[in-house]
C-alpha cells in the first residue's frame, strides 16, 4: 500500500510540473494515438520538438489564446513523422 501511495505521489508531482499547454497537448495526443503502445512516448517527443521550436512561453500563449501560427500544423506533422520514425 505504501509503494502505491509513493508511486501515485510521484506521478502527481511530475504531472504538476507540466505546463497547462503540455498537459492538454499530451491528453489530446494520447487520445488520438489510441491503442498505439508507444503513444505517450511519441506524444512526449512531439511536444519536446514543439517546445524547442516555439518555446514554453509561446506554447502557453497559443494555448491560452487559441491561436496557432501558420507554421504550427506543418511543424507538428513533420515532428510526428520524425517521432514515429517515418522520416528524419
């Protein structure tokens, strides 16, 4: 029982460290990935590449304002293919 509590606490702490943009992205992305076993890993890879490209603060603003720059969709597709091993 103690190990379950410790594991749950660690998960909550790690989840609490993620920005709201990251949490929402991960939730939507993993739902879109469905039953794919590596879905969370792929989604985390995509988000990391998006964060490297746009920065954490910009992603937060995009999330709050509901605005995405023109390049976002193209970059998201490119990063998805890279993270899934489809392209380089």
